[in-house]
């Protein structure tokens, strides 16, 4: 009799232990995926709505069917769609007491946002020289905070209600560089803009003022970036640790010792334009790292004369939500750098 009872206990433990433990110790929380969860991996979603939830326990919950989508077992790589119902049978201790983020304080001296192009998914913004793209330890105003404030003023974003996504910018310009910056209003747009950039489905062109006129044409070299001093070195030939760079140069106008040039980036490496033009013997005016110090002092330029002026989208695959941008050209029609060159020419 005792042996039969022991077998019964083992059977119950094997078949019902999980159910009993999760009934007594855990709760079920339900979430509905919104537009900003569309396409998000399920494991990333779980990480975003839990706190201090060990990865080992999360993957165990997947194996034990404690994470479900629309009533069915979910897997870590399940891609969510808007309207999906996610059920999490996870201990209460791993859920934050207040899942909503506090409303952030408005940035100091918030700059206005200049929008060059905008649709329901994304925008192309103008970043003036000296404005940061992202916040840093200085606490200075920055473009991403300005963009979020702009969307809030239009009623397109609520920083208090939105828990897992904030509008973001997708390409970074140095503080001293002016020009066009891509911004995403939703997670799908952010994902697909990043895909456009990583697959080179968009060509970027810059305007710059150089000391002397560089040789026109396509130039190939190899670049190595040092994280220690955030500076790069250029080699004429392929070398270990160096990455190939391809830069196209067109001289638009010349005036005295200066030239206004259009630069096409075939590759997009750190400091590529500035370092490559310096290597060619005609540095960007105002460039402190790679430039001509005497000419910078003579003209009073304290930051690089460089502008991201034109974006040209190539053929974007139809499964990308931003496919409609195929063939579109977005550009600055009156960039500050041209006015700078005109002033230099008049001196």
C-alpha cells in the first residue's frame, strides 16, 4: 500500500508540479501588442515588460509553455503582430510595480525642429551644426529629444503612455556637422530604416569646403579606427585591421584657396570624409583632428565645414514597410555651408 502511494506521489509531481506551482506562486498577465510591437521578437518583448527576470528562467518558461501568444505556445523567435495577445505565467516578483515610465522632464532650451520630409512612419530632420544628435553627459539640447517633443505637441506620441518604444533617430552626425538625419516614429519604421542603411539602399551625399581642390573622381583607400583616441589612420593599400573606404569627389566651385565639393559615400566609415580628404592633401576647412590648423585659424572656422545634404533611396524590397521611398530624393535646398562658402569667396 505504501509503495502504491509513493508511485502516486511521483506521478502527480511529474504531471502536475508545474501547474500547481504556477497557480500558487505565479499570476497570468496579459498584454496586447500595439503598432510598436509589430515585428518584435517575443523574447525581446518579455524582457521589456519584466524586471530582473533571469534569462535562464525566461527560456525555461518558454519550454514549459508559460509564455503564450493568442493562446498558443510562444517561442523566443516568434514575431509579434499588432493585436496579438501575449500571456505570461510568470511570478509576480518579476513584474515592475508600475510598468509605465515616468514622464521625462522637458529638455532645457529645447530647439525647434526643422522637418524636411515627413509621413506617418518617419521623418527627415535638419540638424544644424553644434546640435547633438543624442543626449550626453553635458545635458545640452539634442535632436532626438527635440523630435519627441515635436511629436508630442502634434499628439502623435505620449511619453507617459508609451512603455516600450520612443521615437528615435537612425543615423548619427558629428556635433559639428550639419545636415539630414533620419527619424523613426514607430518600431517598424526604426527596424526598416536600419535595414535600408545596413543594406545600402540609400546613398548619402555631402557638401564640404576644402583647403584647395581635391582630385575629382572615385578614391579607394583603407581605414583603421582607434577607439582609444577616436581617430583614424589611412593606408593606400589593404592592410590587416584596415577596412576599405570608397569616396567620390566632385568639385563644384573654387575660390582662392578654397573649394566647394560634393562628396558621395560608397562606404560609410567613422570620419571617412574628413580623414580621406586630409589623406588626399585637401582637408576639410575647420577640421580640428585632420585639418589645416593655420587655415582654420585664419578663417575662424572652429568646426568642420561639412553638411549631409542629399539622400537618394534606391530600390527598396516590397517587404520593407518603407518601400514607397524607392527612387525618392530628399535634399537641403539652402544649406548653411553654401552661405559659408559665399562669404569666404567675398573676402
